[in-house]
């Protein structure tokens, strides 16, 4: 406990802890009794509450009675509070301002680091290991964007907390004039949370489309940096700043974007086209002989939903087993490509 004369100069956390416990109890006793004698056993050296009494004295919460110097009387805590808390508040404000200045300085330096052609001395590739490292890198990268963000999100079932955080971050980007385009799979349209997320951002100018084919997660910032996941471990990602590879990834995105369907469209033709694409994709998975789990992942749906797709095809082609279904599809010349045939009765082999 730092002191100047008989008063505390800068109380420590230990002082406050002592005041919170024995100090308050002793102070309340003195207030109740009106005073405490200087020879009271409770405040004598060696007593259990002696340290607490010394703290009360140092904080100015007790003082000698001017009319009777043999006893100590309590003082109004408000006087001590202004004397102790005001300097702490001022110091806290100073430290907060100082930390903000440091943060701003490091942010400026980080922008220079990220903008460097080779990312400082890191080279054009950087492996990020662990969700914390990946999240921090993405946050820093997005904060430096001033033109465009391209994202591919194959999984529809993103947690609502993650979507809320995305809305906050992407709202700031859109408000700052940044263009935002996002690709989902068609299956994302079934997610209530995703629909609400898309509706909120679409009002601010974001564009969201869906495609039938499976694709990997990807983020591209200002066409100068990209982040893609490791194929073996989702807890590892690769940050890419090599211009040729980033341009290639942008081209892959643009090709998918050009044939994707607007998420917010409710036009019947779009709805029918999506149904046809999912039907064709299911047929392709059957023809190629993929396991159900792999096929469901390619379509971005659960194995149960995929089984429902297969069941619908069995009924459509009037067969009982999956083997018969694959044989019939192949015999009729279907390949699973888009435009392989209409959806509904016109595609029913029983009507041919």
C-alpha cells in the first residue's frame, strides 16, 4: 500500500480486497458504536483486524476525535471515495486512450505488412493452424478490404452465432461501399437462419446465389488474397497471396457465379430450375456410383434428405431397387447433366 504521510497514495488491489472483507466489517462496527478507543483490543498491534484498522486510517475513513484524542471516530466514505476513485478513473481513461493509440499504430503497420507483394517475409503462402488463428487472420484481412469480398460457403447449417457475427462484420463492409458476393449450395435455401441472414444483407446491397455442385469454402479479398481450407483438416487453412493463383480462384468463382441462381428469387422458373439441377445431380451421383454419404455431401444435404431424392427417382422411373434405378437411367441415356430431361410426368419412362 503506497502512502503519503498518513494517507494512501495509490491503493493496491490487495488494499481493496482487505477493505472488502475485514475493513468493511470493522468500519460498520465503529459507525454503530460511534467511535472506537485507541486501546481497543481489536485495533492493537497483533490483533486480527489491526491491518484493517490501519487501512481505514490510511484511507481517511477514521480519524482521531478532536475533542477526545483517546478514540477514533468514523469519517464520511464519500470524501475518501472522491480522493481515491477520481485518480484511478483518470488513470484508467489515460490507459484506455493510450491502448487505443497503440492499437491504431499497430493496425497501420499491419496494413503495410499485408499489402506487401510477398506479405513481408512470409512468402505468397501461409498456413493457418487452429480456428483462433484462422479467425484472427480473416478478421484482419476483411478489415483491410476496400473494394470487394467474394465468399463460397458450401455448408448451409452455419450456427446462428456465427451468422450474427457475419452480419455485423459484413454490414460494416457494405456500409463502407465494399461489394459482397456469396455462393451457397441450393440446399442452403432450406435453412431458416441462412434465409434471414441473406434477407438482412440483401437489403444492404449484398448479392447471394446458389448452385447445385459441391465446392470448397473460399474467401477472396480485393482479388489480392484468398483463404481456402485444407482438404484433410478443417482446422487448417491456407492464405494465398500469389497473384496467379488468386486470379485462378477468382475465375473458378466467377464461372460458378454465372450459372448460379439468385437466392432471393421466388420466380417459378428459378424454383423449377433448382429442382431440375438437384434431380440431375442426384442422377449423376447414382451413375458414378458414389456412396450415399459422399453424394449427400456433394449436394449439401443430409443423408436422410438424399435418400428421399433417391426414393423420388425410384418412383419416377417405376423401379424398386437402386440397382434397377441406375440401370434404367443408363439405358435411357441420362448422364446427370443439366437439361437431361424435364422434371415431372414428362420425364416419367412409363409415359414413353
